[in-house]
C-alpha cells in the first residue's frame, strides 16, 4: 500500500495569510495526487487534480504543485470561507489513499 | 445536472446486515467508476473500494476487503455498499463518490449516509 503523510494536522492562520500544506507519499506516485476540501457536516469537494490542475469553478487562490513523493497545496490569501479540513489523496492503478487531513482555522 | 443521491440514515444492531445505496443521475451510469469512502466520527476520510458499473469490475482497499461488498445495478443506476454482520466499529458516515472525468479524482459526491451500530 502507498501511505500518505500529510502535515500539519492542524493550522491556524489569519485572513489574507498564505497557507501551505504538504503531503508526502511513501513511494513515487508521479503526479497522481488530488486535493479535497471538506467543510463541517458536508461532503468533500475536489479542488485540485493531478497535483496541479484546478477543478472548474475553484477560486484561483488555491493551487497545488509537486511530483514524485512530495506535494504542496497552497492558499495564496486565506479567506474566511476557506475554513475547512483539507485532504490529499493519491491514486495508483485503482487503489486510492487519503492523507490524514489538515484542519484549518482562522486565528 | 450530475448527481449522486444516497439512501437515508440507518440505525442497526451488531450482527445485523445492511445495504446502503447511491443512485446516479445526469450522466451515463455505466461509463464511470463510483467509489465508497468511510468517515468515522471526528476522523478522516478512508477509501473503501470502487466499482465500474458497466461490467461490475470492483476493487477494494486491503483494509476493507472481505469486510464489505460493493455492487451495482445498472438497470436502476444504483451502486450499493453492504455488510453481512455489522459491528459497532462500522458506525460512520459513508459517502459514494464519482470519478466523473476518468481522471481518478472524485469530482461528484453523494450527501453521505450515516450508519449507527449500537446495541
């Protein structure tokens, strides 16, 4: 199994801050990495696919980068509505693994 | 509009069986993979397995292989997740999710089905 290590597990930041979350795979996964946002009581929402591609309709302040084993998710300017838990997810030949999640709070 | 609509919340006793559903609409149900994801109370997302309704090709996470069964009925555009003998540790929210783009990303999600197992 491919394991995903996501950090930090929680993060407190101010409105307007640049926020970065990292995800590390236990082996090379090329760019097979997606990012999701989950707000309390809601289903997850796809934000980024294939490491760096913005899903249609997602604000451009969200971005992703990386390949191989190390990946980064960035919010360029944190907005109040971005309060949520964020998950990375790898895929490899129809096997998927989620990271542990990063809970983002407003300072 | 592409949608996945899941069946309602369930309260069951340990040892009981259960089958929950996920009905797809607004797209070709047989052409895209549908996955199932577990979220235990206050915890993260866990991928359980995935099915291609066109030919019922099914893959499971090793953590869930043998614990649940995923199936689909393409005549009614519905995927299922079932247990033969529930445990208290199966208490969780269960989501179905669609790989609607063929990119192995879940871009459409059901609203979730809460399963509570308690004696």
